[in-house]
């Protein structure tokens, strides 16, 4: 399957609003799609092909390395 990419976004949160009530399709996280489908006219389907898991990455400026709040958040998102 070779997708015809019409739009690229920086956040998956924009995706449901771009495809609602259109003939377009998108791949996104199921929990986010189901949450948005409560408020938007979305149709949720299984992927026709197996998908690789999402790669979660964090990045920050080095000045935040020792910040307690920042460290707490990083450990919450990606425990060591």
C-alpha cells in the first residue's frame, strides 16, 4: 500500500478534525480516535496491514536536565 499523503501535521490531535466528514483516511492512535469520535463524525476501522509500534521520543534543552519538575515529567512519560 502506497499512501497518497495530502497533509502532514505536527500533532495527532489535529488529525480527526482534518478527516471528519471527508473521504480522507488517516492512521492514528485508537484511544485518541475513539475519544474524538464522541464529538466528531468519524468512522474507526482496523488497519488492513500490521503496523509497527509508535516510537515515543522526548527531547529538551540541557538546562532542564536537573530541573525536578522536568525530570518528574520525563520519568512519568518514559520511566527508566
